[in-house]
């Protein structure tokens, strides 16, 4: 039968699902509202819609490597308890395999891609897991990295997934060494590989700040320039990977460690779960009580 706007509106009010999901459900069930509700429940869309406005700033990072392709991504949930269960871990694994094989250009593209060739797309797969896990889940971001047979991926996950770092090293196939570089990245959080990557505007701004600081300290103007250049070196050490003291051997710079291996750091990405997101303000007791009340 023909699906009308009034039918879509009625189903949306009952389930909280989106208009297009409601329309599809009604089309699949020949306009039967009750069957459409069951359809949405089975797809996990109804529960997912009701949780859509909740904050999901916990979660886990995950790295999946497949030959010369790797992906680092962040999957969010509402509480860190969920990251420990097998259902969530399986979801991480399945999403990782899909992303590394299909290589979508964006989260939006990934969500619409078919998963496993069974007619279910990634968005529907995540929604079905929301129904099972009982929390809002969200694929927040990912990055795809490529290398050659002569290079190495450094894959490191810290604190059970709270921080993930993925690096690409050229000139070496030593994945253990590359992992050590990523461990350093996870711990120290550099912003750039080398000082060459730092924008001239950022360096000039820092130079002016350091000059003003030196003058305010009463330093003679004739030695301020030398002081500023010296302090700029410290600035680069803070933000540039190759300038930093290696965490596993603080007496050596990362640059020297890499050179000794004949390796060049091509690039890296570091994700920390929830960075830049609004965190839940609930305390544990309130969280548990809210779950009890909702059962």
C-alpha cells in the first residue's frame, strides 16, 4: 500500500527513528505500523534514535593492519565499562576490517557502505549493536595509512584503547622499532614530525612571545636575539617528534635513533578518546541509578 506522510509521522512519534528510516520500515511491512515498529527494533534503529542526543565521549581507539594498509579509528560509547565487553570488542574488529579493506574517504561514506556483502550497511550494523549493548555508539573518525613492502607500520594502543598511535616509517621493515616510535608518540604527544612542518606563522608568533618575555625579564636587548633562538629550540623539542628525547632512551633524540636504523618517519597520527568532546558529568552512582530506573 502507499505510504503517506501521516503514517511516517505516526511511526516516528512512536519510535523516535528518522523519517527515512520510518518510510523504509513502512514500505518493507506494507504499511503495517506494528510490524514497522518491530522492523525498526530488529534493525536497532528505534533504540539508536532514542539515544541519539546522549553524550558518547568514552570509547576506544583501534588499529587494524592488512598488508600495506592500516587504519586507526575511534569508536565512542557512553561509559568506559562498555569497552570491556566482548560485543564492543567484536564491533571494533569488524569495523576495523571493513575500513582497512574498503578505504572510505570519510565517516559519512563509510556509514553507507555495505558490510560483509549481506545487504546491511555500516550504519545499520552500528545501530544493531546499540540495541544489543544499550548505549549510544558512534564512529567518530579514522585515518587510512599506506606503505610499501620496504616500510613499516608502527601500531600502538595505550591504556586499553584510550590512546592510539599509528606511524609509518620508510627505510625499515622493523615493525617492533616502528611500534616503539608510536609508543613515544602516544606518551609525549608531538604535533609534527620535524621543525620543517611547523608553519612560519606559528614560529614567528612564538619568536615574538619569547622576545617579549626576555625583554620583560630585563635582559639586554643585544643578547635577546640569541636567547630567543635558544628558547625556540626548546619550543621545537616540545612539538616536533624528531627533536624529542626518546622515551626508551632519554639520552638520545628520536632523530638519532631513527637514523641509526636507517629509517625515516614519514608521518603519524595520534588519537586520544574523547579529546575535544564534552564529557559526561554524571557520577557513577547516578549512572547506575539511571540505568536501574530505565529498566
